[in-house]
């Protein structure tokens, strides 16, 4: 109809998952969106997609994080020397079985970083979901562009524990309709490795 608002003209929330998308820090302090460097083991068996959550491992390297694990941050890309071409190479993801021995991962690891993440809720989201804690739901990423398909697992809502804490709803008008499925939440990592009382692995 004529006179519809932009909000009304856009369909309800999209269902495309994308993992942990860094959007800026909690509070009013400066945020330079800096990324920290971490080592990755050669020939790892598990791929890590762009914006997948990662964790610290006892091998002294980072690996993919799944539900229930302490999160270090979200992967934003890797740099390595290609073992076949000997050329310096950047990629937005870590392919499984990458044989390079000098892989460096760039991780959005600030304990006070805010992220946007898609809820896997196929039903209605609610304002009361804000300030609750949730675990993630891991699904292997998109093989076309290697972007994460990790989402917030709406069925794990808790006031006591959870990997992520919801701070509010996205400002993206295509994905912030509370009351509809698959809303984008703004979260912080609640169970963050750098904030853990026990920092060893």
C-alpha cells in the first residue's frame, strides 16, 4: 500500500546465518576493531569458517569452538605460506588439512567486543530474551564463500550460564523484527577465555 514505512516494506527477518560479526565494543571507549594474531596447527582436521567462534587449545594453537566451550573470539581470516606455491596467501577461512606450517589466524578477541549473531529460533523472539544467556549452535559454514553458519541457540536460554549474553536487538532493519523468527541479536561473549578465572587449557 502507499505510505508504507521502510520497515513495513521489508520482509520479516532473513534466515541467513553468519556467525559472530564484530560490531564494536561495550561502553563509550574507543574501538579500533583490532585483531589479535594466534597460531594454527598445520593440517588441522576441522575447517574454521569466517566469523566462526574459536577457542584456545592445549596444543598452544586455536581451534574451532562448538556449543558449551569457552570462546576466545571470532575468526576474521588467516595468513600463511602456501605449501604448494610457496606464495604468501591470505584467506577469510582455514581450510581443513591446510599443510602450511606458518598459519596465523586473526581473531576478534576483545572480551568486551559486541557481536551480531542470528538466532536459530524458528518461532517468535521476544523482548524478554534480552539479557539472557545462550549457547551457540554449530553448523558447518557455507562452502561457496566460507562464511560461518553458527547461530545463537534459542533453546538454551539461561539466567545462570551460557556462551553468549544478549544485549539487545540488531539495528539492521532487515533483521531486527522482535516477535518474528531468526532475529539478529547483539551479544557479548559471556564465557570468554580472557575473562576466565582459570586461564590455562
